[in-house]
């Protein structure tokens, strides 16, 4: 057992001086003061914060490698980056590619997950996305197919937990319904859909919008598009907090409209300047205890992982970072 003593832990939205005991990777006790026995390792957390580890659902790559092309050694380099930046839940993310390469990379990630418990799922960001809005070659894009998805899922050993889909594609609504029934979370993105199609996709089971305001139909006088629908509907919105791809004012609008509980922070495709939490505080004027929800509690809820990660609580994973 390990006792984390005298730290200021984020509990129920407030920083509280407390002790935490973990055993075999799970939190077994939280109390103002816990007296260790002789078998317990003690970690002094005085003058340090104990915060939930980050949950990142859009991890395309890092350290000069990306999951679409990296071999096993390159994937380990990517994971080293996320580990060093306090990310406790990583969803390796693949963009549209040939079936052969997708299956090969999915299989590599499935093997990698056996050595990296941070990998709690895979995000398939394509190939079922729009040629008008995707930055991938058109020949790599396909109409949604459950048979094809089953092929990918088999290669991934069942680890695909999130998929981004353009709902205007042929058979997309039926696909969204069926893949949702298989307990995979569907997000909408890389899409030119109108507001009515987006509304039908949410009715079919989609839960979120990926990479808000980028590579998607915009809000104008004729239609709210996907960007506007993200604000209109009770869905999660995934967006980068770098202040470049989405401006600070747009991020403030998003937070004001959706609140922190429906906003999910994601890293840019090239996350060398990984400062999402700091940017959330400075760009949106949020206190730390609120801003961190965008990177922990909200993505965990969106991905169906709230029972394990996202907050610090008894019986959850001992998935936290020491800060300060």
C-alpha cells in the first residue's frame, strides 16, 4: 500500500488537505489523517496538489511520431510524452488510412496497451468522414459500414471505444445506431452536415462533436450546421485549447453555452506545446478547480469511464498527479 500524506487533493470540486491510500492501483481510503502501519510506503505531499490525471481522447501522436505510421518503438515514444505530461488515460487516435494500414496499426496499439495501462481505448477518427471536410486523401474515406467496423474492431482486440463519423454520409444514421448499441461512443466531425441531419444523428445515439469549429459545417443565416448544433444540443463538445485553432473568445462562448461539464479538452494533432489546462485557465478565466474538469471529469464521462477515472474517489483508479 502507498499513503499519499498531507497533500491538497481536489475532492468534489474543492482543494482539501487530506491523506489518500492506494493499493494495487486503486484508491482504498481517503481521510483527513491516516496513520500508516509498518508495511505502508509513505509519500509526503506537503505543499503539493493531488489532481486527477488528465483524460485525453484525441491522441494522434507526439515526440515526432504519429499512431498512423509509428512502429512499436515509435508508439512507446508517443506514450512517454503523454506520461511525462500527466495524462493517465490515453486514447491513441487514428485518422483515415488504407484498410491494411488501419488494421496493422490497430493491432500494434492493442499490443502496446498490454504494457501501458494508460491506454483505455482507441479513437478511430475516420475513415467514415466527409471528403469535403477531411484533411485525408479522398480515396481513404468510406461510407459507414458496420461490417468494416467489425473488421477494425477485431484487429484492435475490441479496444475501439470512440469513433468520429460524418452523419450526412450514406447509411450513417443506421451505422451510428448500431455501433452505439455495441457500446462504442460516437462523436460527429469532419462533416458538412446540416442542422437537421445532426439532430437525427444525436437521436440515433451520437453523444459529442469532435474538434469543434474545425473541418465542419459552420453556423450561418441559413442553417446552424454542425458547429452551431454543438451549442444547441445536449451533447459533449471536444475542442483544442491552444488559442490558435479555436480563438479565446470562441472558447469563452463555448464554456458559457455548454458549461465545463459538457466541454472536453483535446490536444492538437502536434501537441509539442502541451499547455491545455493552463490555457483553459488563462483564455477562459476559469479557476483551476473548474478548468481541470474539462481535462478530467468531462472526458471521462463522455467516454464512459467515470467509474474508473476523472475524479479522486474511493474505489476509483489511483490515477492522479502530484503538482507543485
